[in-house]
C-alpha cells in the first residue's frame, strides 16, 4: 500500500535531522520524497553508481559493503545512507542491498543539496568534519564557560538538624569551606565557615546549636546551563563565595570562589613551569593531579583533540625531563651519551586523561656492561618510579627503560629492528608497532635519527614485513554491529559499552602507522602521519580527508566522555555507553566507524588509497 503524505510527514518528524525542522519546512520536503520498495536480497545501488539522492529507511534492514564486498554497516529504521557519495561527486562510495523487504524514502539529489544550503541544522548533521566547533577566537573563557564545567560535583551535605560542631568536623575532614544543607535531594540552605565564625564563635553560641539556626536559608542557586559570568555576577551582587547548582529541584554541584580561581590558574604552560621547578616526584604529583581539570578546561574551551592531547603530553614530557635532570644530579653525569625515548601514546603525543608509561633508552655503543647494569639501570628506576608517583603508571607489558631489554646500546637496537623486519613473527609485529612510534624526549638525538631513517627505508622495502604490519593493523576493528549500528562489549565490567580506545582510536592509529611505514614518513603523531600520507600521495585526498574527519570525531568523542567522567567526580576511562549519546551523536559516530572500516578493507586489499 502506498504511503500517504501524512504518514511520511509523521515519520520524518521522528527522524534526525528532520525532527529539528519546522512543520512548514517538513511539509515542503514530503511531496518530493520518492518511496521505493526493495525486496529482500535485492541491490539498492552498487559502488560507483550515480546516486538518485539520500536514502532513509522507513522499514526494513539494509547491508552496506565497501568496494571489496566487505560489510561495513547494517542499517535499520530511520537510518540514512548514501550521503557520503552525494557530498563528493554524486557517485556511490559503497554498495547497498536490502536484507529484508525494505521500504526506502529517497530525497533527490537537487533537493538534498538545497536543504543543506538552506537549513543549518541539516548541514551540521551531514557535515562529518565537525566544522561547527568553536574557532580559536570563539573559544570559551571563564566568563562564557558553562557552569557544569566549573562546578564541583557531589557537594558535601548535612541535614538541618546536624549540630554546628558536627558540621565543623565534617568541613575539616572533607577540607571544604561550605556545606549544602539538604532534606532528601532538595537544597534548603547553605552553611559556610564564615557563618560558624560570625554567628557561633563571635556570639558564643553553644556547639550543639542546630545548623538550621545559623545557615543561610534558600540561598541563590543556578542551573548547570548557566555560564561563568552568571556565577561572577551573583557572587559580586550578593557578596557570597559559594553558589549551589540545582537542576530539577535536585542539588547537583556547587561553585566556589576557589573553583573560579582554579579554573583560571590551570593552563598547560603553568603546569609545565611548576613541574620544571619541582625538586621531588611528590612535588610533581601535586601538579599532575590537576591534569584532569586541564582536560576539562581544554575540551570545554573547544580545543580539538590533537591540541588537547599535545598539551597533556607536553606535561608528561616535562616531568620526564625534570626527573632525568634530578637523576643526573643524584647519580652524576652519564658515563656515555644516551637518549631517553617515549613510545605508545606519549611517543605519538596523544596522551589523554588515562595514560601509563612506555619508554626506553638508547645508549652509545661505548657503554660498558657495568655502566648499563649500574648507572643507567639506577637512572631508569629513578625516572620510571618518579613517573609512577606522578600518576603515569607502570606499563602492564613492562615496555619501560627499567626492563634491561629496552635499555641497550644503539647497535643492539639496530639489531632488534633488523630482526623484527627480517622475521615478522606475531611478537615482532607487536614490538615493531610499539617501537615505530618512538619519539626522542631527552638526550643525544643523533642516537635515534640515523637509526629511524635506516629502519624506515629497510622496512618499506620488505614487502613481507609490510604485509604483516598491514595484517596486524586490522586486528582492532571498529565496533559496528546490528544494534543501532554498534557492537558493544558483551560481558564483564564494561558490558554494553564501547571501548573508545581499542575499537575507536587504535584502528586509526594502526592505519596511520602503516601509511608512515609505506611512505617512509618520520612523523609519529597519528594525525600528522595521515596528513603527511595525503601530501606524499600514499593516501588519496578524498579518502584521507574522510579518515581525518572520522578520526577527529572519534577522538573528540572519547575526550568528551572522559571530561564527563571527571565532571561527575570519577576517573576518566575509555568506555562509553551508546545510550549516553543522542541519536545525532550516534549517527555521526556510526558513520565515522564505517569510514574506518572501509579504509581498513582498502588497505587490507592492497590499496592504501580510497578514492
């Protein structure tokens, strides 16, 4: 039975981004939509076909494959597809077939482009580049930052019936200068240290006086959606130093003058300066504990992931160099030149709020066994122990300079790489993957530069090794499945969540490493590798831009999740529940994963370029 215009209208109003449009705009779209019924197993279009428009699934299931026939996505009710090709040259970059009897709505190409041009909400939905992120000039400062970024979540509370002495003990033990007074989840008042000194001590009231007698009743509150200037104005106008944050009648946080000061004071430059002047690992730890707040501030300010991770990595680099300087002060000057190098996320300058340490030392060939096992072992232990104190935890795989295997003369290191390339066993692939991300941190960089150049040249010439590295890069796959396009973790602590590290950014990191290897590119940073590969011609401009856009969205989503964890009072992690995302965000994230899977398929079939 043909669909009526009323049925289509009501359906569109349930589909992103059309549900954000006015009824008048949707009414104009409905008549131009072409309804098409496709039988189970029938093709909808093939790779390279001229597309009639963008497809919306009204009913049924669709399987999308890349040009090699590899499945990249399963789509269902309300999903759109075909837009990537339309936004390029109008030709399909995938193939699609109906899995079940399927009803599709097709928005013709001309009308699709007209709608994007006319409606900003539609443009943003189909724009995978995240070009709507704030520019450098528009990024937020304290006055325009949203309150939920500034506030302390889970504020300390007490009951109105609590005594002043009980309240004072609680403030002392929790190291806070105020208590929110609550009955159930509702805020009834606020008590500050100034209330205790001015209303109890000054008036010689007994310590068993109820809090309700001296608290400020019905204090001014703000919503989480308020901005920093609202807090500043409230504090100045009311002459208060604490503003509770309430949402839906429930207390969710508090902002104090200390929070505002801390927000203004936290910058990567300030943290670097303090670490560079520290005399002990414990002093450094006092600084590195502020890294999560820096993460929150940078993301809230609109900084893209590559800037955030670079600034956070700079702090780890500074801590490493300062610990090396302290070690040399303690043990004396090194007996031979050496280089301290980082690998893993620090090597790629991609550290987030969750980082362990991955490092090694390359020693001059004149080093004696006694010095390697004595001086340099002591130096490595001092630095790695210090990094652990600072919160950069020991590597679970013991990929650290404290492991004698990773504290060796240059000739031994050259032998390692020669062996990994000549005989690419599974262990060799794993080790090579880690060590191809090496970056000099401190010391004699000449020990690294020549070896890096020679190793890249030798590796790129060995087709068997390259093939093994390509195969190794495909072990981490994007989490695409049937349920809303995602395959979540099936069991355990993180059941029904996405691993945004191993199934999110790592597949792209692995691709970037392969492109760098194929092109003999010296960059270690993933985004820099992709850009260099595009420039060198190892990655097509269109395919490369798709992959960059996908990487940006996945990496930004990961950081935004970590920020949400910090703001909620927890520790940042990499496990994201799809239910925490809006339909808009899920759609974009799914499409980003599809791009990554397509690129993996292309490189797996011997074509690093996706046209």
